[in-house]
């Protein structure tokens, strides 16, 4: 069983469209959406949920107004600026609270307790391309890395049980905890970037992270023709890092139109240049699995 993750140094590069195209092209696989903070692979996969699971996204502080004396100690101590006096009562913002428990320890009258946050869910689903494991992190919830690990573990287990050849992962953007959880133990990282200065900067950070994992990595430059000079700069940088640029894809409205129609590019425009290009890219990647 092989595992490939499609990742990007920043959001908005077209990573999910690329993942969707690969879902069309690959066989005997399980799909995993590890972009749990902004899951959108479901738009093209249209999964039918078979099982739903609760996920404990971390604990948040809650102040009991009956006990609190509004002394202000917790407000002064909270490094996340999560505690404020609101309408005469010291209150915790659940979106800002990091769950560190410092306020609980510091409160002289034990007015604060930690409550479990159970707004997050993860799912086992079926799609027209095979089984899919995905998740939805509640607003302001933490521990997305732990959630990614959890859904990846389940996907690997299902792949073994069903004798599947591939785990196809739509990864999160950036280089934070969920990305680290996504890259751990995979075989190939395909980094999708775009020809902008920030695209190059964020790609470089991702390359450095992937090197730490000693991963086989490739780069795909999306919308390369919007800035040919910057695309050349990205290519030169990849060469200096000994990373193959697998493909350069021109700007194409089919990406957006396919998404709007809840289809992959291969379904939306099967005979287009773009679809043919994806077929060639997938053939090249499949060679790495042999
Ligand atoms: S648990 Fe930590 S982050 Fe949350 S309110 Fe208390 S001190 Fe602030
Ligand atoms: S430290 Fe305790 S008593 Fe003081 S404001 Fe915070 S919750 Fe209220």
C-alpha cells in the first residue's frame, strides 16, 4: 500500500482540484481529506456518509459567574487574550481560549473549570471513486494535527482490510501540526504552488519541512502562465533543491467550473488539454509506486 499527499505551502493554489483529478484517475484506493480546518474535498467527491464519530477538539475554560469575584487575575495572566470583562462579568472567549489551564490554577476562588469541546466530527463515507475518510473541525477548535492522525490511522486500517493499493490524501496548507501529521509516514509529497512571491516563499518552507521527513517530493506549478518569470524562478529553486517539477499547468477556468458543477476536471472536461495533462502527471506518479 502506497500513500501520496497533495500539499501546498499556502491556501488557494488549486491543491484540492489536483487531489480531485487524482481521485478520478487512480484505482483501488481510499481518499482522505486531511485539510480538516477548511475541508472542501467533499464539494467534488459528494460523499455519502456511512458513519459519524465525535472528536474531542480540546478543552476550553468556563467561568462560573456565581463564584467569580471579577478580581482580574485570570485576565492579566491569559497569554491568549481570551479573558475580558464583558457587561460587568469576567468572561472567556471560546474562540481565543487555547486550553492551557493557567487561569484554572491561578483563580483564587476556583471559579474556572475546563469543559470538553465536542463540536468536531469525522466521517467514513462512500464516493463514486471509492471510500473516503474526512472530518470537520468545529469553529475555533484546536488539535487539528491529532484529528489528522486519527483519520489517517482509520484510512490505513480500512486500506489494509479492503486490500487497497493507495491512500490518496488531500493535505492541509502551510507547515503547521496538521501538515506534519499528514506528511508522517507517506511515500510521496506532491507540492502544489503558484507563481507568486508568497507562493515561492511558502513552497520553500514546505520543501524544508518535507526534507526533514526524507520524502520523495515533487512540485506542480499551477497557473504558471500568469507569471512566467516567477515560474522560472520556482523551477530554478526546485532544481537547486533537487526536486523535480512534475508539471506546469496553465491558468484554466475548468478548475473553477468543475468545482461549481461538483465534478472533477476529468469529469467536467474529459477531452480537454487539462485532463490529458493530468493523465500524463498521474502516469508519471504511478511509475514511482512500482
Ligand atoms: S485556559 Fe489558558 S488560554 Fe484559556 S482562558 Fe485560561 S489562561 Fe486563557
Ligand atoms: S481569577 Fe477567578 S475570581 Fe478572578 S476574575 Fe478570574 S475567574 Fe473571576
